[in-house]
C-alpha cells in the first residue's frame, strides 16, 4: 500500500481517519494511518489545546486538520466575526425560531442546566476558519489541511503550501473536482453520496474514477462508504491513492461518542440514513429521525441556507449533546450508509489492522483469479 501519497506523508497505510476526537486522531496515526482532526467545532484557543495534546502522543508522526470554508454562504466576504454574526442572526425569521422551540418542547428536550447565557457562535465561515488554519500551521506534525464544502480561498492555499504542507479539499461531483484542480490543490478527497456528513448525490463507485480522471497527477483519496480493507482495495483499484473514512471512527473505543448514540448506530441499518439540510442548511447524511421528518413535512418551514440553519439549530444541538439519552428522537447524528455494518466497538488500532488484513485478502483473491500460465 505504498502509494505515492502515503510515501509523501510518511505513513505506512493510506488510511485517513476523519474525526472530531483527538484520541482517535492519535490512535490512527500511531497505528500507521493518519488521523485528521475536524476542527470546525473548536475556536483557535481550543484547537491549540487539542493539537498540543495530540503532539504529545504521536511522537513526531503526521496528522491533519480539517476546516470548513464553504464557497458560498450568507455574509461571505465579511471578515469581522461579530459583524458576520449580526448579518446571520438578522437573516433568521422568527417563524423558524418558533418552529425549532416547538419541536424541542414537543419531544421533551431539556434546556441546558446552566444560568450562563449560551454563547452564539458561528462556524463554517472564512472568518471563523482561517484562525484555525493559522493555529494548525504552528504545529510541525500537522502535515495536511483539508477543506470541506468548496475550494479553499486562494490566500489559504498559498499560506499552507508556503509552509511546506499539503492542502486539499473534499468534493462530491466532477464540477467541484475541476475547481479544485484549477486552484492547484495538492490532493482531492472524492466523497460519494453514501458517506456521512455533508455530501453530494453521486455514489462512490461512480465518483472515484471520475475524479481520478479529472485530477490527473493530483492524488485522489476515496471517501464515502469505506469501512473495510476490501473497500480500500477497491478504491486503490480505481486509481485512488488512499481512503478517507468518517463514520467508522464514531464507534471505535477511543471515540467520544455517547453510549446512547453508539447504540443507535449499532441498531441502524444501511437504509436508516437520509440526506437532510435540517441541521446545517446543506445536505448532510445522517440518521433519519423525528427531527429530519419534521423538516420534510409539507406544512413546516423549509430549512434555511448555511450558516443560518446551523445558527438556528445550534442551541438545540447543544441540548441534544448534553442529554443524549433524552433526545434519541431528535439527535443530530451524521453517519453514512456504512452504519449498517457498524455493529461493535473495537479499538482504532484494531480497526486499522482489520482494514490492512482485509486489503491483503482482497489482493490475494484477485491474484488467485489470474490464470496460472
Ligand atoms: C460525524 C461526521 C462529521 C463530519 N464532519 C465533517 C467536517 O467537519 N469536515 C469534513 O471535511 N468532513 C466531515 N465529515 C465527512 C468526512 O470527512 C468523510 O468525508 C465522510 O465521513 C466519509 O464517508 P463515511 O462516513 O462513509 O466514511 C463528517 C462525517 C461524519 C460522519
């Protein structure tokens, strides 16, 4: 599995693990893959703490940091986070606020047990994400930056490349892959619509080779529905340089996922997810539930765009996180269709090794199919 990309990054296996959990980043990196920390939920100070923690545990091995700077969003161009916050808040209709409150009350979602007012925070914008990139680049072991929801701004691409790191971005269609190529990115993560989190419609088996062809010399990492070494072998067979998974790391032993959430994932089938705009304003694949159904219902409001919908629902998602057992009907649970095969908790290292063995089994099987002479 010594793909050019793996050699360039100095990793043993081209297994990229996207996760919001620092323990999983460290565990996968130490197992020979590479952990990529989703940084969007952190502010710059918090990210500094997380990366210091990881640095202390990976012994010089590489990891990545992922941010979300969408190509289009309300207020784009405004670099002052306070002004941007005011623009976004003003764009949220009262009817939507009332609908969210009703939904939470109807399902008995408790309020946060705190007297302190909850800080309204924006994420998924240029103004909030570029400080995260600044922090990541002060950490020597951070060898790559990835961006979701669009091609990163030119100044960020230059900043990362000038620092000697690689910068790439996710894409869910051929059109977006072309934008990434034009921008001169160092890698492209082609994510099929079966994947968890923000995703497009095109399935992995169609998208991966399509993007490989468009990307030319730029390495393509295959994402969306990868949970086994057999799928890793399929991705490499289709010309990709590695795989990038998110869902499977949600239920490993090191993940900070609550027990209630893990149980929901263990009992879900591959048909229990839906692409819904109801939490962030852009399509996210997640477990289908009463929340996603309510936003689909005919007489209810349609989700707002990004980042308004994310701001509108941020209090509800915090309450869900605080009371996972009391919010099973509503919980924001991004996960891909691979959830149907996620049935037990194993350690992250064990998962990496399981994928390596699965890959070897696949290649042996393919070799055995060749004629003897
Ligand atoms: C819980 C969850 C949160 C995610 N958040 C992000 C994110 O913040 N940034 C990002 O680039 N991708 C995010 N993704 C997508 C992953 O990077 C990855 O592309 C996707 O999980 C691959 O498909 P899979 O879920 O089938 O493995 C998220 C995925 C999940 C499951």
